[in-house]
């Protein structure tokens, strides 16, 4: 296919015709009665001209029809067209007696052909089964005319009228099919727009939830570390100014790290930024665990780690492991109490499976703490569910004091 043909702009005349058609349809939707009155007035005028000008005499079978009857027939066959679109069956039924009288008297007014316009609207707007009796009503005057005046053969008169009815019906069905197809396309477009808007709202909600998790992890962890450092520095200030200065340095370092992560997250949210700039910002991974643990240790929580296997996790799973460890250590800093220690055990398996166990020896109760009612534990479970994993969090099952968080991510499912 020639790309030049595909991209060719519409012809000016065609575009003008489309615009004019859309405007006429819009006007018709706003003022349907006014439009019908204009069309009906045109046909009434044509019927009266045929009567006043004597044009009816060229086709009449009898010239002895009274003038008042001709006027009545002309108006009776044209005025009902005013309701042809809203009540086409009633209009055809109202015109039928005038058409029969027109055939019986031999006036043969051309206004009788307006019945075909009503047949067109029945084919366009009503059930197709109505065409049977509509055809009978239109054929009946022809039978009366042939039987009374005997001009022409039966097959010629009836065949000609049936051909006219068939043309009117085919035009109505064609326009109806085209209109239904257009309405179906417009309805599909509306449904697609609605679905697109729904998908956009769902994506926005998911992104907000993700950003809320990230904000919670970044702010909650770093503030807990800063709080621990500040408490330790306050006690050390009187006895060991050097330790207090080290605590202040650690607070400054932790604050800068938190601000850096927040700026990265906010850069992703800014619509003005280029997408590639946001994509270049890496998320925390397993390589950042040592820095995380150093910050926790400097806040006064001894942490011991043990690793089994080789880490071969994709970035998404690394972020989940990192955030779960970060949240667990943050809760330990908040609730474990003085003298607590933490231990992290990481077991890497094949195909991306990993098990992480974080335990502490604290004596603080977390059953009613923030990890239950806040976003910490739900956030960890949401991250874990993305990879079909399991997360357990609660008091240690043995007699020892403390808390245990266990994360297990299964093997990656082949795509």
C-alpha cells in the first residue's frame, strides 16, 4: 500500500460536504419539528401547484373530479408528512383513505407517490415486519385503479408499484444499516475512552500506592536512625564530646541520604522532567545493604548478617528484599528497646528464589504498634505479593524474646 495514499489529506470539497452534513444533522437534532415543517411545506406546496396549475389532468383517468375534492386529496396526501419520522405507521394509515379515494375517482394525483417516502421511514425506523402491511396499503389503490378504470395490465401496474416500493425499502435499509454501524463505532469509541480513563485511574492509584510505600520506607527508616543517633549523642555530649560529634556527623550523613532519595522519588513524580532522566535513577538493591546496615549500627543497633548462596536476583526482587530488611530494622530501632541486637539471614536459591529472616532480641511489644496499624507491614506484604511470595511477621516462636520477620520469594515464573 502506498504510504502517500494513506497520509493524503481529504479533498477540500469532501471535507466541506462533511462539515455541512454534520451541521445539518446537529440542527436537525436541536430543532426536529422545524426541519419537518420545512420539508412538509415543500411537498404541500408541490401538491397545491399540481392542483392549481392543472398538472393533474395529464395523468387523470377522469376529469370530472370536483375541485374541493382535489384540494382535500392534495392536502390529505401531503400534510400528514409532518409526522413521518416520529409516527410513520400512523401517517401511512392516515394517508391510505385519501389514496383509495384518489384511485377510485380517477384523479390520479401525483401526491399519492408521497406514500413511498413514508415507506422509506418505516424501513428506516421501525421493525421490518411492518413493511408487509405497509406494502399492502400502498398496493391497494393500484388495484382499485386498475379494477375501476382498466388502464394498463395488472402485472404492469402492480409490478411498477412493487418496484417503487422495493427501491424505497432498500434505500431505507441501507441508510439504517449505515446509521447502526456508525452508532456502534461511536459506542465502541465511548467505551474505549471510558476503559482508557479507568485504566489511567487504576494506574494512578497504583502509582500513588507505590510512592506512598517508598516515602514510608525512606522517611520512616532514616528518621528512626536519626532519632537513635540523636538520643545517643545527647547522652554522650556530657562525657564524650568526640562521640557526640560523631553522632552529629552520622545524623548529617543520614539526612543527606534521605534527602537524596526523596529528591529522586520526587523527580519521578514531576511531569515536567524527561522520562529518561527518571529512568536513570537507580532503586536501592542488594549492593546498598552494607550502607543500610552501617547506618543502623551507627544508630546503636548491632546487626549480624549471614549469607547462603549467590545472589542472582533481578532489580525488582532486590528492591523488595532491601525494603523488607529496611522496614524490619526500622521497627527494631523503634520498638525493641535498649540493648537489643538483630540478626539477618539471607538464603539465595536457584531461579531467583530467596528467603530472608530478620530477628531481634528486643523486649518491646509491637502487637499494637505502628507496624500493625500503619503502612509498614501492609507495605511489606504488598511488595511480597507482587512476586507471589509470603511474609510472616510476629513474636519469635521460641522462648527467646524478640521479633521475627520472614520473607520468602519463590522461583521466577517463566514468561
